C-alpha cells in the first residue's frame, strides 16, 4: 500500500467524523435522554432516513458476499435479493411504518406486545439479539476485514484488522447514539454509491482493453449463460444459491422480515420527524435498491471473464477486482468509503441491540423504575460487551465457504 493511499484514507475517514459531529451538533435535541440516544430524538429528515437505511444494509457482507456468490454460481441469480428487497421496502413504507409510528414504538417487538403479550415481545427481542451477536456483527467485521486486506494486499493477521474496525465502529454507536450513526451513514452512502458504481465501469474498461463497449460486448457475447437470472443449476450442473422456485417461498419471507420487522432497519424509519418523512425515506431507498445489482453482482460476473485474477476463495473476488481496476491514488479514498460502510452496518446493529436490551430487558424486567440516564448508561455498557463478543467471533468465520449463504441461512432459521 503506497503513501498516497494511506494519506487519502486517513483524510477521508477523519472528514466524515468531523462533518458528522458538526451536523449532529446543529440538530434539534429531544428532552428525553432515551429518545435522543435510541431514536435520534425523532428528528431525521427523509434524505438521512434513506441514506442510513441504504448504508446499514449495503456493506461488505453484501459487496463481498453477494459478488462472491455470483462468481461461485456462475449465474446472476443473486440479483433476486435486491429486486425482492425493493418490494419488501414498499410494504414497510405503506403497511408497517404507519402502525409503528401511530403507536409511538421505539422497538419493533413492542408492536408484538400490543398485538399479543409481553412474553412474545421478550422472545422475539431475545431472538433479534441472538441474531445480531451470531450473524450480523461478526459477519460485518469479518467481510470488512477481508475486503480491506484484499484491496491493500495487507500482510496483517485477520484478527488484528477485525479488532481495529470493531473498536472504531463501536465508538460511533456507543458514544454518539442513533443520530451520529444515521448522519455518518448518509455521508458515507454518497461515497459508496459513487465508488461502488465506478468499480464495474472500470472493470468493463479493463475487460475491453480500454474500451467500455468492448468490455460490455465480451460480457454479453462470451458465456451468455453467466447472465441467467432465473435458474436452478448453472453451466457446471451445480445447484445455484438461489434456485428460482425459492423466489415465491422462503426468499420473500426473509426480505419482509429483514426490511419490515428487523430492529436494525426499521429503527431508522422510526427516527423520522414524521410519518411522511419516514415513508419518503424508505421509498427513495427502495428505488435505489434497483441500482444495487450493478454494484453487488456485476463485479462478480466480470471477474469470471478475467483469467489473470488469482482467486483462491469466492469471498475474495470483490477485493481482487477492486485492486485490479482502481488507480493507486483512488484506492485510499475507496477504502475509506468501504470502511464507512463497514462501520455503518456495525454501529447500526450495536445501537439497535443496545436499544432492545435496555428498553425490553433492563427497563422491562431488571429495573422497572430506571431513569432515562440509567437506561442509556446500561445501553452503552451492553454495546461494549457485544462489540467485544463480535471481535472474538469474527475471525472464526474464515472456515466457511460462502459468508453470504451463512448469513441468509441463519436469518432463515431464526
């Protein structure tokens, strides 16, 4: 990694932190400490809701995992995750969000208490927390570390990169609350959108030996079966990761669960200053999801046409493509944006886990008369414990073949 890359990486990462602090300091503060910390004082405008939603979702577990899956499948079937997500988000905006906001909920399981009873709410909150500790937090740390090691060709142990990212990410969530998380997400989201779209464009230039249209032509004409979207098996007669019949069964359930009931996602929309702002944010993010496959699937397909790339494991595909196509001066910038997306998903999950534990278990069972300040304090401490647990679990995921399939299978189970 050269000096220019290091300098641009540090400057870009620091800039986001400084801008976030400045913007948050200008925003309206809530009189309630718990509302301020856990739902950003319900003061978020629709662009920040949309930016935070997209970046909480779009991180290295998607960039690394989905591109890796497409590469391993030798087919574009992974595109279905993005297409069905857009439909699920429309359901969130029009059906779920009005119900959540009308009741003034801070957590999605609170709706289940109103609909059923307190035990149901506690069971679901416990399941969410289990999912964040075993799946979301470690997967984000692991894939983020893989991407940075791949891009910079670092000769550093995986656990060390995991620990650095984990400590950085948790500082936003634990000390800044949801406002800091949402604003930094939006700033990083702009960079990730530009950088993420640049990678497949530059990869097509590289494929076409300097001509974008030549590259596009190679992609379409050579092995067109790689571009099949609806398939059960691929060119090697291997069952693909998303056989098309599953679009009508399990996949839609996972998407509705993720986009409409998952605390990490819905918490952003709940923090909107009004229902209209929340709906605009979710619907705008839904439209942006349709651009997702260009960033999350296309680089994996282009890599199949690049025999000079050395790839020993499918989850290393994205880092290899980025390193192959980006000019040296821009590697640091893209790494900073990628770091932002890693921190975003990590700190979002931490904030949501703290919210669930503090409001559901601590205030609900352990200390019913707790003051707002005590609840926030417990939330911070719980966030620190979770961050440390994720840092320990993340390096163990190196033993898996496909991280994206692990993520979706465990999501499906719980």
